[in-house]
């Protein structure tokens, strides 16, 4: 059974793509936004986030650029690409179908 703050397998990429659809962010900003939007129910550690970001960058779903933060520190900012938007749509549709199917089983079993 997943711990309270543990993501369901296969959902991290979808959630990161969704957050980046709102605008570009650096890695720490992505983790903070996920925590904020989930009202602290989801917490993503760096050991999960960065492999996901590298994988999505390799697939062309996101692009990265080194820049200075508001605190004058160098950070890699990530932005959604057109291919990433298409992937997000696919992931959202799959999530909607799966969550509806699970809800049916839970209500009718």
C-alpha cells in the first residue's frame, strides 16, 4: 500500500507535465508547486523528480535552459514543448478513463 505522500506508479510524468503547462519552473519550483496544489498530500523527492525530468527531456516533452533564479542562483528551468502538450492530453485522457473505471468498481462491488 502506498504511503500518504507516495505517488501512484506512472503518475509523476503526468503531474509534472500538468504543472509545466502553467509555466516554466526549475526543479525545486516543480516540487513546491506539486506540494502546494495537492495541499501537501503529494511530496516528490529529488531522487524521483530529476530522473523523470531527464526522461521527459529525452522524449522531447520538455526542454531545459540554465538561468539565474530570483535568489541569484543558477538553476535549470523546464518548459513544456508542443510534444509535451500532446502527451499531457493523452495522459489526462488515460487518467480520466482509469479513475472512472476504478470508481465504478469501488461503487458497485
